């Protein structure tokens, strides 16, 4: 049992979207790195696995990670704020019928390097992780989609064994449990997943424990839940592994199951790291992206088979067809996977075999204006 301090009390679809897409198309948005112009958009044709021309949806500074409101009328983006302390922020946009975005407002996140955000199931609360400053903050979402000032702000403390990456806390993401009662924040700097009780109506966060990553794992970055909320999967960036947990639905605590390497031989190659993790809509398979920091062409997507007891097993690895796959996503039908190469400034599209989960490259070297960092589809 790795959890402590019990509590007291989150691509592609086939429906009509506000972006003007047909029943076989959906609007897709791309968050980008510093130096790009803003948020880009396109339409994805799910019948053929093709992407339309990519256009600028709105000009905004460093919209690294994106999240949509449950009503699909609003989009939210982080604004990292690297240059000065506490200059991170979150921006709100209205989604227009043609897929363009209209700026609504922007609020400080009370931290630096805002890197990930999630919106709760009721569309009332937004939570953001601030990597450099080591804090997680929350906002209320008004009916018109705008954000209030920060409601809750919690700073993490501690360190871990890596002298370069783990000298201090580094919350890397914030995910809301399917029951909408808890928020989980993987902190790369302290090797813990911090747990908060969420009051959606008021957007408040209350600390209620943490789960330590098990021995041999290092650098929790992103995570995903099974749809029933009974299992959680934490991607460890530094040790290139996935830790599986069972979730106590009543108190939010995590019980460790096991850890699996993203490599077939179980050994992390020098100069590589993990970035994103996704569960297939059928929940039979799980995917993780591997980045080659040295640029030797070893970027890959690992495929895991998922069992009913929550355990996973590595069944294959596929070249990512991009350089530095920071983010990827899967369409709701489960037929397609789109990955963005941050350093190659390209996209690649893979088909997913419906019986085996295997990935087959369909389109590569799709040019992108800037550096793609996030792929977000309307539902």
C-alpha cells in the first residue's frame, strides 16, 4: 500500500460539431510550443483517416495544453509563463461555428510553467498544474465560459533522487477522476501522485493524501483512468514505465498493482523519456509515447494489452514517424491515432487494428506550422 492520509470528505467523434464538420468529420485543435503563433485547427475525416488543411484558430502566446468544456462550446489553454516567476496563466475561448476561436478572458495561475489542465464533468471547475513553481490551482468556470480568479492554490514540497529533475516539486498534470470527486496530480519532482478532494460547485481543492510511485519507478508525468474509475495508470517519464493502481472509489486512495517497462527488454535506453499515455475506447489496449532526447530516431509508440483485473502487458512497439512525440490522441471509434512531433513540426496518422490493437502508419510527414504539443478533439 503506497497511499497515505485518507480523505474525509481526463478526441475524435462521429457527430456534428460546432466547427461546421459533417457527421463523418470532427474539429481538432492543436496546442503549440513557445515561438508558434497560437492554437491551430483542422477537420478530421474519420471514414478515411485524413486531415484537412491546418489553419490558425486564434493567435495566443504559448497555448501548450488544451481542454474542452463538456458542452463543447468553450476551449481552455495553458500559457506557461517561463520568463518571469508566477507568470503562468489559463486562457478561455469560445468555439465558433467555423472552428475559429474567440478570446474570452485570461487568468493568472499563480505559478510558473503552467503545463496541463483539466475541466470537471459539470463544466464548473478547471484545475491546472504549474510545473516550475510546484503548485496546483483551480478556477471556477462561469456560465459564459469565462474563468474566475484562482479559488484554490496548493504548493507541493519535497524532492527525489534525480539531481537535475527532482530537486524540488514539479506537478506535471492534473486529472479529474471519473466520479468527479477527486483530482490527481502526478508530481515528477517528488515521485508522488498528490490527491485532492474536489468540490465542483465551488471549484475548491482539499488535500487528502498521496500515492508514492513504487521503487524502481521515477518521474510521474501523466495518468489515465479506466472508464469505471476502478483503475489508474501512471506514466513515469524518467524510468520509462507505467505503474498500475486500483482506485478506492469511496476515499480516492490508490493501491499499487505493478509496474511495466515501455521497452520489451525492460531496460530504458539512454537519452529517452516518456510523454503521453492513452487508453483505447474499447479499454482493451493502452498506448504510451517515447521521446528520443538525443534525436537518434528512436521515437516510438508502445502498445499494452489491458486485462479485466486492471493489469497491463507490453505487446508491441511502433516507430512514431515523428521526432519528439510529446502528445497523441485516439478517436472515439478507436480506429485512428494522431501523434504530433514537437521537434519535427509534423503530424502522423496511424490506423488501429480492431482485434489486436496494433498500429499501422497511414500518413507521415504532415507539415505543421510550429511545434505541436497537444491534440484535442471536440466530442
